[in-house]
């Protein structure tokens, strides 16, 4: 049985799980899909947010948005809508549940980047001289969207789900659907006019092809159910060649990351041409 046939069978089964009927609170457990480490919250502060502002576009991502892909996409967006029209929230190791109100606080150990129209809110925490970045709690969507109202929300999430995803475990599909649903409904409840575009995970040689395909298929199935759009990154990046695309099978070196961002940006301009005409934050 080839990969395409396997994906078709398993994804068809996944669709029968009716993701639009799920709630995140119904499926909390100690599953490996939960990447939230224990947080000493009393000793940490959330990144500062003051607001409120109207912005053209907001990017919510993981380490791929923290790194050169996110940096280059941010630059392209700012050239289009202006410096004050873009927000970036990128938490290394994060997954959709990390940003959902009501879910445990996700504390990133490997870096956090925050860019907003307000310079006082800018945060960049990375490895420095071999030292790990300080632990940083990831803000929740409620906090973010109470300060910034975007015309377009870009979600670059899903790669970190692949570490614990079991294609044969029905519960894993239920949990993915519940988290996607909760994230979309959270955005819609606080910023109902926002257009939501999900940037699907790019190719990653670390993970089996069937896992990468099933994660993408399931997010796209939820897009139909919850009425948001997607960009298929794997069609834009091509295969991940270790030593060329990047060094670890997941993260992208500067040139491949910029090429991916260029192609995503072209898709965005076609999907959301109104971005160019939207006013910047003020």
C-alpha cells in the first residue's frame, strides 16, 4: 500500500470524527501532544502588551517564525503595510494549544520573539554566548487580541504536533480537532472581522511522510469546517534535504527559509489583496 493510499484511508477516518463538534476541554490529558512544560509562573512575567491598536496582519508562530522564515516574512509584510501594520508573536516549541485561553501556560525554553507597533513591547529572547534564553511564558490569544485587532491573522503552527502524533490513535485526531476549533473560535470571538490563514508546516525530514501528510490533511479538513484558509507549505518548500535545507531535519537555514517566505508572501498577496489597502496601526 503506497503513502498516498494510506493517507487517503486514515484521513477519511479522521474526517468522520467531526472536528467541529469537539471542545478542547473535553480532551485534556497527559498526551504527548501536550507540549506545555510545568511553569513557575510566580517567577516569570508575560511579555508586555499595552495596545489597543488596529493592525493589518498578525503572525502567530513557533520556532520557524522565530527564525529566518518569520523574520523575512515580517520584512516583506512591513514593506507592504508599513512598520506599524505588523505584529509577530513567535514562541519556540509552541503548538496551537499553547495560545488558547483556558489551556495551561506554555513556557518556552528555547526562545521568544515579539514585534508590535509599540517599541516598548518588543521582545527578543534567544541563546546568547552558549547560554539558554530565559524562560518565557507564551501569551494567550485573549491577551494579544485585547491589544491588537488584525485584519488578517496568520497561524504558522503544527510542526511541533508531529513529535507526539500517532496516526493509529483516534484520540490524537480528536485532540488536534479540539485545539484547532478552540483557536479559531477564540480569534473569531475577539476579532470577528479578521481573516484567518493557516500556514501549514513545511517539509521536515525528521518526521515520517505519513505523519506530515496527515497533519496537513487534518488542518485542511478543519479549514473547511471552520471556514479559514490554508497555505500548503510543503508544495512551496519541496523536500527537506538535510545539510542543505537545514541541519536538524526541521528548522530551515537562511536561504531556504527566505525562499519559503517569498513564496508564502506571494500566496498571501493573491489570497488577501485587501492587505495592501488596509490602514496601519495608529
